[in-house]
C-alpha cells in the first residue's frame, strides 16, 4: 500500500479536517520515530496516517474504534504490522502494544494533540514559535488539554525515549508539515 492510496482512503472516510490534520501529524511523528529507531519509515508512517480512519464510521464508539480501522487497513492492503499497530493503539481493547511500531503509535497519538493545543494558545497559533520546553511545561498542567492522556504519552520510555526527547522529536516532525496542519 502506498501513501497516496492511504491518504485517498482517509479523505474518503473522514470528513472532519481537524481529524485528518491529527492523522497527518501522527504520520509525521511516526516517520521521524522510525528514522530514529531504525524502523521502516513508510510502514510506520502508514500506521500513523491510517490509525483513526474509522473514527467517524464508528461514531467514536471506543469498543469498535480501531477494530474497524485495523480491518479497513488490511482491506486496503496494509501489512500486518500496520494493522496490529492500529488495533492496539486503542487501549479500550486491552491489547498491549508489543512491537516498537505498536508502542510508538500508542504514545504518539495523544502527543500530537498536546503539541497542537500548545501551538493554538500561542499568539501566532504557529508551531514555529513552540519550543519543546513549552510543551513539557504544559504537560504538567493537568487542566490544559485535559483530554490528552499524559500517562500514555509517558509510555515513550517503552521505546527508549525520555519525555523530553519524545516531545522534541514530535514537535520537530510536526513543524516539518506545519503548512499542511495550518499551524
């Protein structure tokens, strides 16, 4: 499966532009993590891009979300590593991430939301003005972006990264596609 086909499938199944931007951000961070960790960049990026393809189809039903998405990814031709990463990124199923790609997607999903929230409270609303220390500071404020699960972000230690390293990699990756994200 190639990126162009994956993106076309995302755009056919997801109408919410902010959700698509989240998926693009997750794709970028996953690509950067693959580069850092010696993973297959295309495979990891596809997992990030496709991970929420079913959110609107399942109406946010967490008991169905990611099961449907994993099956959709399989039907689109994604490899089993991508399918399994998508399946276990939703903790509601109780499937523990085991491989590096699975662990990376699990902790990346909420990180992109936190970074986006930090950018949106900046006067210019741009990623360019966000520093890693700003994200780390906001991480500690439980009421800021309250829906972001900080415990899941902190599972980045399972892929050998400190929170500070993970935030820096994620922020840098998202800055690389800031135009696509509108940030």
